[in-house]
C-alpha cells in the first residue's frame, strides 16, 4: 500500500468536523509562485470592500490570473496583521483544490498600538492555466 495522506478540517473552536484520507500516489501537487498585490485591479476593490469586516478568504479569477484576498475583520486597534504565506494546488479525485495557508498575527499583550479601527487584509496573485473547483484554508494565529 502506498503512503496515505490525512486531511483534518476543523470549525472555529478547533473541533474536527471532517476527515479525508487519500492515497498520495493518486495526487498531483502543483507549487504556486505568489506575488504580493499592493495596487489591486479595479474589479478587486468592490470584493475587498464587501468582505473586509469579516474573516474571509476569497478567490477571484481574471483570465489566467487568480487573486486571493484574506481578511481579518474589523479590529479595534492597530497591530493586527494578515499574511497569505503559502499556496499550492492539489489535483485529486477529479478535483482541483487550492490550499491556502494564512497567518494571523496579533499584537503582543501590553504593546502600544494605534487606537483606531482597522481592517487588516492581504492580497496575493498567481497564474494558473485551469479552473479551481475548491478552496481549503489553514489558518495559524501568532500572538507575538
């Protein structure tokens, strides 16, 4: 028997809600080169504005360029950050799955932060010649 891969999906309280087991030999993993997006195209701005008050990950396709938007929601102070750290595409079982790793960084306890409402977000882009059928995300929280 070949190597097996187990994927656990949890809810916001870290309860496991789904377990997927599959054979790695039947899976193709495509590494993606991410590019930071500092000036998003005009069609990205309305999507960002519509989701910036919640914690979300959205994918927008524009020809062969995909844009990933990760938002943190409304924060009551500065010092919060979002970083789309890694992305890969997995082809398995007839699906093309985008796996996105996102890091949320909180300000250190007791640190001096700007007292203003913020909406932290990150936008990255990549090119891919194909359709993505599903998005899966892994969120890590850093409290440094």
